[in-house]
């Protein structure tokens, strides 16, 4: 039954679709996905059962019913399943950050608007990858200030780092990881405890966290991130550990204020410095960089954002170039940091920019629990494959359309997929789930739509003979025109002197 249903739906979907592949159990057809050349990863969109079940000896644990393309024209929703691959075809697990994937429908970016959610990202099959976490903690004098909970900022940080959930995230039970704990103020960050050492055991990590303390001096945040993503990773101790254990490098930088080099610094001064740091991150994370020590960078801010409505530019330009107006807004460009801006909150704009170019995420939290959530997210699991669902006006799904997926953080990857909904037959409309999104109905319900339709076709095939027999029964059998004339036999004259048997007369 399942095979027959697939054949029937494939035949219906294939009508007029030369060069297109029918999506199993739907009336949608797809063209071959087109990946952009010269990117670091490939986005492998699942379009057939073979791709779900594994091809070329590559096993995959993918549920085809959840992974294959699905178009619901009634609700205006599109669903795709995909995974990331390296150039040699090996699956590349990734973290599930919704902001990391850009969804573009017919050239227009799909964004959440009007308080609603226009697209979702659902990860599948978590994979524990080997990681080296470089945790860089602000040790400037402001970390001794008291929070609203009555604790010093440094104490909040230490308690967050010691939370069981955070320790579990840094040290999963079934995969090898390590933590390098650093502190910074001005100058080069220093290892906590005085010795540059990768902490491979939970007990030693907890002992080092206890040694975090408030130092003195200004907050050289940009220099600290540059060191953790550059000179630190070039040290023989680190490169040997990373390469021999096949570790991925994740940097987590925490601060409670602004990058501040001297008392007279204004926000304008940080625009050029931030641009320099972002250009450095672009280089160390480029395609030509050593992939073994290619870091991703997450930022954590302890406090309140001083620019609450800040948004990163979205004009497609080079993100490593920052202007004073973009960083500070018109209101704060020439305001001093020391004793002024730092009292209004933390520089959430810089933190967002660093994470964007660094391939990570930025978090602004106020207390221990929030910091713990941020640390856990920075140490997030990676996943084998993903589902993306988005919605547009149903009008735009009445004809063929192109969906483009673009990876925005962590690496470069982009794919375009052209989908062709059937021009004359809709699949069964989806059922709205508890999350508010349509879920395609089961194969049996698809059959409930197709079987009556196929019955109509079969009935039409019998209708013509039935009508012909009824006509014969009512009007009787009649000869076609000219039948009598055709039946008249004209005999040719006999040759003279011969009888009918050919004998001579």
C-alpha cells in the first residue's frame, strides 16, 4: 500500500516536471539544491528517501517524514530538513542558534515581526564534540561592586561557574573536553592560579574557580579577546593539546562594563579599536586559517545593556567595519566611559559585534542564574541535522518559489532550493500543532485524498464503454452509413467460352 501510494503521488507530482524530483508522499517537486561555491561547508537539504536513509555508505539517523520538504499552502508554511557537511562529505555537527541561519524566500529575508514567530529552528540528534573552552573573566575593580542581590559581581560569576548544570556543560560525561581559565584587566590576560594549564578534570576546574579574584586597572576587553583568539592558541602547549585531542576551540569572554584603555576614553575611541579586533577575528576565522585552532567566540555581559534597542547593521556590508555612530548612537558618541557611560550599563553593542564576527552568541545577564544560562548556552551541544519552518503569505506559495538558507555564524555556507507545488492539486492541509505550526498529516490521510481522486479517474475510464452499450440497448444496432452499398457485390462478366468451373464450352 505504501509503495503504491508513493507511486501514485509521484506520478501526480511529476506531471510537467521534467528534471524535477517528486517529494515522497506529497504533490511537491523540487529541483536539485544548489550550494554556493567556495564556502567552508555545504548545506545538504534532504529531498529524497535515499538522502534520509544514507547514501554512499554514510549512515544517517533521520526520520524522513520529518526531514523531507513540505509546503502547506493553506497556512503559508514551508518546512525543510538539512544538515551541514564538510567538503569531503563528512557530516559537521553544529550548535542550534536560530540567529545563525538566515532564511530567504524569493529574495526576501524571513524575520520575526509583529510579536509573532515567522520561522523556527529545531535541532535533532545531539552530538557531543570535543571542546577546549577558553573562559576569560573580567577582573577589573568594578567587579567588586555589589549587585541587587547583595553579592559582589565577582561572587555572582564564581557561583555561576560552579553551578552543576554549568559544570556538566563544560564537562560532559561521555566526551573529552578541557577548560582554560583566564582573567584580564589591562595587559595580557593571566591564567587563574598562575599556571597556563588546560583543566581536564571537574575537581581541578572547581578549585581554580575559587581562585578568581578582583584585580585592579582598566578593562582591556578587546585586547583580552584578541589574545585568547590569537597568541594564546599559538603557544605550543595549547596547539599540541588541541591537535592531539582533536579539540574545537570555544572562547567565552565575560565583562561588566566597557572596553576602557584610559580615563579620557570616549565611546568614539572604541569604534576604531573594535574594528581592529573584528578584522583580527575575521582573519583567524577565515577559510585560510588553521582549522585545528579556529575559534568561535561568545560574549557575556554582567549587568544592564546601556543601549537597550541596539541592533546590528543588516545591510550586507563588511561587519568588521564599525563607525562611531553605529557603535555609540548619536547620543553617546563623545561621552566619556570612565565615570559616565559605565554607570549606565555595559557595552552590549560591542559584545554583540564581537560574537557576530566571532561566530558565537552574545548574552547580557544580571545575576547568577542568568550567567549560568549564558555559560551553558556557550557550551551548547552540537546537533546532526535540523528542521527549519517558516511562514509567508499563502499567496506566494501558489507557484514555484526559491528558498535560500545561509549560515551566518561559525562558518560560511549557503544553498538555494527551488520548490514546485502542484499547480492543480494540493496535498492534505496540515494540522495545527500545540506550538502553533502546521504539521503535515500522515500518509494514510494523504491516501484518503488520493484514493477517491484515483477512483474518479478509473470511473472515467469505464464511463465511455458504459454509455456506448446503453446507446446500443436503447436505439438498437444500426449499420453505419454506406453499409448497404458496401455489402452489394458486383460480379464481373465471365470470359467467353468458359463455364463457372473454368472448362471450355
